[in-house]
C-alpha cells in the first residue's frame, strides 16, 4: 500500500510530477508553478490515504473470530 505525503509542498516539483504520473494523474502544462502540482497532489493522492486507512487490512483481527475456551470441570469423567 502506497503512502502519500500529507504535506506535498515539501516535495520538489520533479518529485510531485513523478508521483502524479505514477498514479495516472494528468499533468498541467509544463510552465505551471509548483503550487499547481501541489494542489493536484492534494486533490488526487492524499485522498487515497484516507481511503486506505478507512478500509481494514485483510489480516486485521476481528472479535467475531474469537474462540471461547472450553469449560474444564474439576470432576473426573471416569466416575471414580
């Protein structure tokens, strides 16, 4: 699962471009300022963090799978 930066303004313009391209986000014209790329990143990629967090991981423990311990009696079943 990919994690996206909460503050993409810390990334370089080139890193923003490569991240956007890697996630199939169409890029603006080449003469666009870094802020345009930051806004695209926030709109398209940081939203994915929220989706990934809200979906439980497949190996997450669920309480409905909890097994109860068998009852153990102090009496012997042999009848002695």
